[in-house]
């Protein structure tokens, strides 16, 4: 007698709510820290750093979905990519608002000066701007409407990832361990994509 195995759709349906809640945990931790005054001497810096790192982490996880589903033979993993991508944008918005609101107090003149003066701010700003059209076109309706142009547009995610790693590298002043780890992971993902494309 054969044992029935759950379908890809069932597996994704079961896992998706847990993944959604997991993606909200970093925000919950930051909110709890802000309410209980456990974010150190400079809460704004902590908030900016943590949200920025979660943007990068979730972005790399999103990029890892495609190679992971091919290597592990788990096609249902693709069902999580859009949700993870939207969480990348969600944390990027919080990261951006933390800088604009709590760091610069909506002083747009100073913000523009900062963008021009500090390269890591420039790269971060460009990366955030490029994320906006990806978030706006993430729905199935927009995929159908744009057709082949959708895939071309969403290749910008690799540019955004490079900008994110460079943003982090230029931000840190002494300890480069984390940016290097993210850079190595991104290089591995880009290499996999390159060799997969050339092997077709």
C-alpha cells in the first residue's frame, strides 16, 4: 500500500504562515526594544543598522530560492519568493524612514547633501529607488500585463543586491566580517546564475 505524500501546494500552504510570522520577528524585536529601552545608547543607529541588515539578509534569501529549488528538487520553494521579496521592500521602507525621520528629521536639503557627500548613502538611496518598481510590479496581474518585460525588470534585483553589499561595506569602519560574508554569498548566487544560464 502506497503512502500518500502532500502536494507542493499543500506544503507551501502549511509553511507560508510560519514564514510570514518569522519575517515579522525582527520588527517585533525592534519594537519591543524601543518600548523597553534596550536598544543601547543610540537607538536610532541600532534601528537603522538592524533594518538595513535584514533587508540584505532577506534579499539574499530571496535570491537563493531559485538555486535552492533546483538543487534540492523542491519546486514549491518558488511560492515563497514573492512574499520574501515584499518583506525585503517592507524592511527597506522602515530602514529608509528611520534615516529620513529619526536621523534627518525630514530635512530634505540635508538629506540631498548627504546623498551627494557620502557614497554609502548614495548607493543605499539608489538601491531603495530601484526596489520601488519591483515591489509595485510584484502582483500576478502586473506579471501578465508586462509579459517578458517583467522578467527583464526584475533582473534589477541583482543590481540592488550588489548595491546593498557595497552600501554595507562602505558603512562599516573597521569590522568587515559581516559585509564580506554577505558579499561571498552574493558572489556564489551570481556565479550559480551565470553558469546556469551559460549551460543552457
